């Protein structure tokens, strides 16, 4: 597969420059950095920072904007920025209300973010974090939950905390909301075709036989839990939704938000058809869907496939936060 | 390649049902039809209708909304709706201000739309049309321009005419603006990988050797004008931009709008990097870009690649129309 890039080593810089060219009304890039900052961000609220490796576009710069992230900081392809760069991002948006870092649960991401947080605290800054670990393909709830990866549900955390921060919630309140949201959220992904290694054109991220799909695959090509022939969108929706529902006690009062995420090369046609199947199966399962969104939000280069996130709306405010307006262009 | 669908014969209906499930606040589907209508559309303006075959999502339902299309009508995969179905769409949004149909220039689309227009006029309705033929890969300007296909520039026509209609322009004025915009617009596409035939999984839309790209390819897999090995995003941007600039007299006063369109499976990373190259080459070519937008707007199933549209902004109002707000979810 061809990827429309120049030299692989220039991808990080050029993708961020391209994004700021396309959305110069909302975001800007701090020169000589991989830090994207919201233009004219509010100084009267907690600032939110996201980030990670390159190769997951439009994450996270597409979610920088009023009512979502204040800034994001990227490293290289599939690699988070070093702690010092994250510290620089913290300083670039720091206000007296403090900074909250939203971390996707991967060992490297966690290490650099916690190191940056430590450095910032040593300089007297108020910084805290929320760790997103929504990928339920690895372990059952409460069983080594810390090993679960942070995937597309992160976008819902950005949205909920972004709207809550704009409403004036404190750093401690945001951390509490974030932790609750993460605990109430589960995501399961499926790849229908491997993406391409950015560094090595022609080399797939992983091997997948023709007309086969891989359940539970990670956003960096980590192995899934089952490979089988593709049958239908409905079959796929059924597998994902059933596995996700298993994590919840569902009753008449339960309300859910759903995120359908394209993995990179997934088409709007496929997302709509899959959404239709999710919709029908939700009715059959008596699952109340209060909020639904589909798009390619957190991707893995040009991998094809979808992930499905289920979030139980345990507080009424969460729906309000999800529905609040934002200027972030990829929401 | 796997496409996440159910039976190919159910694609049209299920993709439209999925779209209305996802965007029930903006659009609705007329039962037992492939017609999508804007909810609560204004009765105090000309209604705009787009449409064509299925397989080009989010076109055109993603552009139905306040300030863009009033309705769209689809046929089957890569096939426009029959004239009677288009007539039904006309009637479903008809007001005393009339209806304008925006037609992509393909023989079948043109035939059914003009037939529907004739039937509507016979019933005493005011209906007119604009034919979009922005694809300049086939012929030089003024040389058989009518043979040029209608491709991604159509989205700019939807946006400009949608905002103009909302401002209260008459049917005759909208047709005049539309014809002028089409004449000032050129698009050139390139495929970096063939998409999949929806009806026949595993069968590509066309053959393209590994690591090769095809310039000038059509949105239904029509042959392009040159196949060559992929070199770089910059090389590709240079080829497309140079060919497009050739159609214009560029001077200091010239202002352009640019649309960068993903062909279906193109990633946000690639679009941003390609946009960065277009941006740098525009500066080198002293091309003033007043408006730029990138995304996957008019696609060809899961084809990879991009198309670049250049529109010379001959009237100041065009920029205002492009920048006006709309509720259409895919803009």
C-alpha cells in the first residue's frame, strides 16, 4: 500500500504543520515542537492536555479546541513525546487552575506523562492526570484492569472533561469525573485489514489472511484475541456489542453513549452500515442509547476496521457534556 | 479487502438508515425510498437537491442540512435513482421558490435528472439544474467541456449554492452562480490503491500495480491518464497543482479556494501531509489561498488517494458562502 507521505522521519512535523494550515482558526503549532495549542484558549479554567504517538490522526490535534483539549503533544510514529516536551506543553497552557493530562494506558505513554507531571510539580505547578484504559479485549473487568490499553474511548473522555472544564470544574473534580467515566467505559476493536508500517512502505503492521478479520487488535497492530473469516457487518456488531454488554448491569433506567470509530481506512459507508446494525441490535438487547457518534477519531495509520465503545451514563451531566458545543474540528 | 457490509443488495438502504440513525437531529429518510431530507427545512427559499449512486459516502447525505442541500436522492451502487424517484424527491421539498438540482456530469445521472425535471415542469413546478463538470483529467478547458465528469468540486457547489439559497437568492440567480462556479473550478484526482467492488468482495475496482498510483482516475474506477510509481506526497501535490494552475490566469489579485478530498480509505494523516505540501507549493507559485478544506467528502468505496480542487473566487460573495455556517454534518 502507498501512504501519501514524504520521508518517514518528516511525518510528525509535516502532519502537524498540515493540520495547523487546514485549521489555522482553531489551532497553532509551537515552533520547533510537536505541540499543538488551542488559539485564544481560556485562562479561566483547568487546561487539558492529550497526546501520544503520531499515526493516530485526527487524534489528538483534531480534539484541540474550545470545550475539549487545550493542547496536545506528539512524539514520533507510535511513540509518545519525551517527558521534557510534555513539560513544555504543560507550561505553554498553564493557568492557576492547573493542568490535567489525559493519558492512554500504554507503558511508554504512562511513564513519560508521569515523569512530566513530577517535573511540573517540582516547579510548583498543579498537575494531575486521568488514565484511560477502555480496551476490554485484554482482560476482564477488575482483573488486571491496569493492563487494559487506552483506545478510542479516550475521545469521549476528552469531550466530557473538556466540557466540564469549560463549565468551571476544578482539577480535583475533573480527575474524579474522568476516573468515573473511564471505569464506566469499554471498547472493543476489530481489524478488517492491516495498516501499513509508516517507516517501511509495503510492510503491513501485522499479517491478516485475505477476507479475514482480527478481533481485539490494538492501535499499534498488537495481536487480537481471534482471527476468523469475515461474515457480515451484523455478525461483527453482534460479537462486539455482546462482549461489551457483558461488562454492565443493564436495566430499564440504564442509558448508554456509543462511539463507533473507524481505524483509519474505514469508509463512511461502512461506518453507517455498521451503525445501522448496532442500532438494530441495541433495540433487540433493550439497550437505551442516549448518544451516538461515528467517525474516524483514533486511528492506526491506514488499518481498516472499527472499534465500538460503550459508556454507561452514570451521571446526567455526562450527556450534557457530550452534547455541549466545541470548536474542535474532528469532533 | 473486506468491506463491512451485509448483502450487497442491501447496501443502499442500510447506509441511508445508518446515516439517519447517526444524524437524526439533522436528516430523515423518507420511508420506502432512498431519499434523505433535511429535518425542518426552510420553506422560504429555493430547495436544493443532490444525489447519485451509492458508494460515494458521505456524499451526498452528509451535505444535507441548513445552508447546504435540502435533500438528496440515491440509486443503487454507482447508479443514480430513476427519474420517478428524483421527481418524488423534488415534490418532497418543493416550495413556491422552486427547486434546483445539482447534477454530477455523468451520462446516466444527467439523463435521469433532466427527465425528472421535465416531468416536474409538466406538473407546473419551477425546477432548474446546474451541471458540475470539474474533473479536468479528461479534456482541456472549452474542448468538449461537456464530457468532463462531475467529481469532488460538487461539494463546493453544494456549499456555495446552499448558502446563497439561504440568503434568499432566486432560482435563476442560483443557476447563474452555480454555472459560474462550475466554470471557475477544476479537479484532478489520483488513486494510490484501487477500491473494492461492493458487489464482489476481493475484486478491485481496477488494477493498479503495488506502489504505483494512477493520475486522473474517476470516482467509479474509470481509467486515469497515467500510471507511475509513487514517489512522494510533494511530487504528487506538484503534479496536481501544476496541471490545475494551467487552467487559470493567476495574478496578484487572484484568490482561490482549495478542496482536498480523500477518495475513501485515505487517512487524516495523509490528507494533512498532502495539505502541507499544497500549502508550500502554493506559496512558491504565488497562489493566494483564501479558503481551504480537507476531508473525505466524495469517495469511491474504499479507494485510496486524493483529489485536489481549485476554484478561482471570482466574486467576493463566494468566499462568504463558503465560510457561512451549515448544519450539514460532513462539511
